[in-house]
């Protein structure tokens, strides 16, 4: 195995570990806010790590650039999605007014 494959394997194992731990926490934790804390690392850390592992394994080229772009989108999108779900849940439980400033 080349060093590139070893780095990709290490990143992949880390990403899958984060995803599995988040899934396990999702099953164990009660309530929507605790579950949001479990899902946040999966969306903003686990999935991007998997995409970066694929980019490293692919090697230099257009495919790697596309995978790195996907990793950046996943990292940014995970945080935004978590905030949007938390806000919608707070509005539904009447903890936050629907017309409250963002």
C-alpha cells in the first residue's frame, strides 16, 4: 500500500467512526435538541471526511477537485441544516416566535 492509500484509509475510518457514533447517539439520546447534537458531527465532520478520503485516494485531478468541493459543501451544509432544524423545532414547540429575527 502506498502512503496515499494509507492516509485515505485513515480518513475513511475516522469519517465512518464519526458517522457510526452519531447514528448510535441518535438512537440513545432523548428529545429533538439532544438528537441535533448527535447529527451535527455526522453532517459537518463525518461525511466531509469520507469525501476527503475519496479525494485523497483518487489522486490529483478533476475528480479529486470535485470531491473536495463536495466535502466543503457538506461541511457548510451540515451546520446550516442543523441550525435550520433547531430553529424550526423551537418554533414548533413555541419556544421561539415564528416572526422572530434570524
